[in-house]
C-alpha cells in the first residue's frame, strides 16, 4: 500500500490515538474522515487544528432533519464551515429520498445510509464491484 492510499475514519474521542497509530505505521493521514461530527464538545476545534478531508455529520442531526428545523440549520452550518475549509461533508443515516433531497439542497457532498444501500458483507461488496455495469 502506498502512502496516501490509506484512509482513516475516527470519532472525535479517539482521534489522537488514531493519529499516533498512523504516525507509527508511517502513513500520511491524507484522507482523514472525522466521524460523528457535532456529537462532541470540541468539534470545531478539531476542524481548525487537524488535517481533515471528510466531515461525517452525526446521524443525530439527520434522523429528524425534516421534522426539526433547527437540525437543518445546524447541518447547513456544518457544511458551510467545512466548505470554507475545503473539507467534504458526508451525512450519515440517510434513510429516505426526502432526506436525501433536503441534504442535497443544503449542499452536502456525500450521503450514506439505508436509503442509499444497506450494509454489505465484504464478499457481497466484491461481487458488486466486479460487475461490468458498475461505473
């Protein structure tokens, strides 16, 4: 595996440990994703001081995105800050087309959740990625 190919995902409380492990393994954290963003007390501090390329917005804000107007405002603000810093945003827990469309209107870059695809085992994923009709 070449340097820069390894991509990490970490929750805020384990970030320091993962960074130490990455340094120990001699990998550059080129594709670091901060998971569960917004659920910790120092989320914006991490954005400002760490080399993050993907910001995964915690599902607590997505689950009631359509029912709670404040969630939409929070998600939009997370995206705006990330965008200004050149960080791509990923919304977790996207379980309906209506949430997907709302997130798209807020400018979120990527979505993950049961509406997109249910979790797959590695053998199933391998079959999917080996299909000729997959772009």
